[in-house]
């Protein structure tokens, strides 16, 4: 969590390469981009780096995902 990771290009961290393949229109510009991974292991939603983690949209999406379980 405290290490800097490459998020795009050939040297991207394996997670970001997987996410870019799964959601090519939601490729991050840097590592504060947020992916919500569902219980099924797939990307449930994506939030740009400009959206803070405490944003209502993030909290609502997480709550809905938990309630659907």
C-alpha cells in the first residue's frame, strides 16, 4: 500500500495490466485511480483519481455491493 506502482505501459504492475484488459476505457493516469472488485473477482466499478475515497459515490457503491451479497 505504501509503495509506488507503475500504472500504465509495458512496465505496469500486473494488477493494472489486468484491469486495463478488463476495462480499457478506464485506464488510470496514476495510482490513485480506484477499482472496486466484486465478490466474483471482476471489476464492479471504477473511480477516477480525482474522486476521493470518502466520496459518497464510492461509499454508496460499496454499500450496494455488500448488500447484494
